[in-house]
C-alpha cells in the first residue's frame, strides 16, 4: 500500500519535499522565539555575556554595551518579529504546496478510477448498486485526499519537532531534558 501511495505521488514529490522543507524551517523558526527571549534577558537585562562569540546572548550583550539597552531591546524585538514573520511564511508555503500537490494527486486518482470504471464489464455494473459505487468512490478518494493533505506533512512535522526540540532541551539544561523526556 505504501508503494501505491508513493507511485500516486509521481510528479508531485518535489512539491511535497518543498512543503516538508518549509515545515521544518517554520518549526525551527517557531522555536527560535524562546531563544531570542533568553538572549534578551541574559544579554541585555541581566548583562551576562556568553563565551561563544556566535551566540545570540553575546551579540545582544555587545549591542547593549556599544549602543545602550533601548537599542539592544529594539534589536531583540526586531529579531523576534522577523522570526515570527518568516515562520508564518514557511507555514503558508507548507500548506499551499501540500494542498496543491494533494489536489493534483487526487485529480489523477479520480481520472484513473473513472477510466477503470469505464472498462469494467457491463455485467458488473448490472449487478452492482450505483449508490454503493458512487459512495465508495467518493469516500475512498476523500480519505486518500485527507491523507495526502494532512498526514504526510504532519508525520514529518512530528519527527521534526522531536529532532529540533530535543537538542534545544539538552543545550539549555540536560537534567531537565532527561526529566522532560521521561
């Protein structure tokens, strides 16, 4: 069954890949907001500096020392706004690309189903209930459409959240991460 679903995606896999990449980027950007808050509190308000020259705390602390607290807070707010806008754009493209791909897949599936029903012997149509055929075709196609629209990307999103959040937890506090994961 997975092979059939994979075959139905032929010609639309790149669009799904784009949706998955947009979803991963959007998820990562969503989890950047707490890091910006942490950097603003530690680097600007508390005045703590980070040993890493590439950390957000170090960068915001450097702005604070060079230009003052208000400028550093504006920089942190700008980063937060930019991350939120980019996350929203990524989620928009994820939804658009996965919906477009799923609708095109379903159109192809409907055409295949119609062609199949056209070539079934007439004796089959004489024995089968028309209402049952119509109901079965529409509900089964709708189930496949729902799978392609929602579940394919949602399964990947679940995996991405785990792969993104777990390292962040261990980076912040490994003991709390172990307790959280347990």
